[in-house]
């Protein structure tokens, strides 16, 4: 009887070991996206500086690695364009901002954060958008804002849209510069997003 118990215990340990190895292998696998460049568009990008607010039509583009290793904090892409096509003031008067450093490799970068869903059925990938720079003329001052925020991709049955709020703090400017600013919008994404596990 004791020998039989040992055999059963050994078999159970072997099964657990196999499950652990399979789980680790799945955890280390990469996510593959169908394109390396995407365009984001919105007709309602809200830019808030203090109590002043703009609503703008905007076009953004970013590059992304075709294979994304699921390691938090790993750089996987970069924004390469942020264009405001037209803006109107909603509350108070504010001049449309200038987004700085898009062309620099160390600014506007995307870091992998996490994914939602159960592999292989992935519903959403989230990134951290780092080193955002925005220059605004407000209250007769030139105010520089810097910050970071979470950026989402939704797909696999969800809307191919992102809803994000980027929060910025002033780093350069006079005492009349509002302390905080934010950028918020819902974007359509082109081309259609597809992701697989590799």
C-alpha cells in the first residue's frame, strides 16, 4: 500500500511539474501584432490647462514592435506624429499647444504594461506612454508641461478605440502658469488591430 501511495504521489508531482512548465512557457511567449505602424484619429481631443479647455480634431501615429515580449516596462514603440487639425475653445481662451520632442528617440515612448483577457483570447493591451512634452501659451505666459500616462489598445471583439487621459504637470513657466494640464480623447485606430500569441 505504501509503495502505491508513493507512485500516486510521484505521478501527481510529475503532473504539477508539467503544468508549471507549460504555464511558464505560456507566460514567456510574445504577443504578435499585425502591423508596425498605426494611425489614431479623433474629432474630440480635450486639452485642459487649468480651467481653460480646447476641443480639437487630432491625428497621431506611432510605431510598435511586431513581436511584444510580455515584460512590464519594456520599450515596444514610440509616437511619431501628433497633429492638431482644428481646435475651438470650450472654456476660456487658450492657444492650441505645441507638442515637443516627437522626433526625439527618448521622448513619447511606449512601454509594455499588461494585457487583459485569458490567453490566447487577448482583449486589450495597455502601455505606459512616457516623456510627453507640451508647450502652451496661457495667461500671457509660455508654460511647459511634462508627464506620462496609460495608453490602451482594445480589440478581439471590443471597439477598436482607445480612451485615455494623460495628466501633465508644469515644469517651466511663470507663476501664472496653471499647475496641471491633461489630454483626453477617444481614438479610432487604423489599420484594424489583430494580435496573436507566438
